[in-house]
C-alpha cells in the first residue's frame, strides 16, 4: 500500500472526530486496504495536534545547501571583483567547488542574492596586439580606396 492521500486523511479525521476508532474506520473502507497501524498513527496524530494533515515544525529535512555560509561563498564566487575582471565562476564550477548541485547554486543566486544574472558561455577570442590592430586598420583603408562608388 502507498501513501494515504490528503483527502483520505481528512476522511479519517472526520470519522475519528465522530467517535470511530482505527478498527471501525478500517472496516468502513475495506477496498482501501489501510494498515491498522497506519490508522492508529493517524488517530494519535489527530489527538496530539488536532489535525491529520498538519506537520510538526522541524519535521522536514533540514536545508543543507542554502545555509548562510554557502550563500556568502556563492555571492563572492559568482561575481567578478572590480579590481580583477573575469574572475567570476560559472554555477557548475561553484557547485563543484562547494560540493552541491548546480541547481542549488542557481537557486541561491536567484532567491537569496537577488541577482538578475543570466547564463552565458565564454567564447574563445583572438587576442589582438597593437601591431595587429594597426595592420588591420591599414588593410581596411586600402580596401576602402579600392572600392569606389562606381565599382560598388
């Protein structure tokens, strides 16, 4: 048997509030094949909290990726420093360094840091020296001299 749905828990709660016990609830719905121990647990939860569907605070898995320390570290790594341009890292690189998923890094950047960043891919480019720039400029001027209005 799988998990008991929200509607079924509400149905169990209603029946329990009407004074029925776990065995009586189980006998009313034999097609559901609910475990008696599960029904007893739900009934105890109703007695303790007053509801079959509310969870206790702190009953979920604790957040492990979006801690204050990880948020600060991602904030430092994701943006380039003013005195060192090009030192930013991608979300995959940050995730690999910190040992978390890249989805968590993107979540931190969007939700916790309020950064409006978009993904980009670094493209390799040719490094131009001053001599190469001058040579290109001379060739462009020569090309413009060869192309007159009559030839175009």
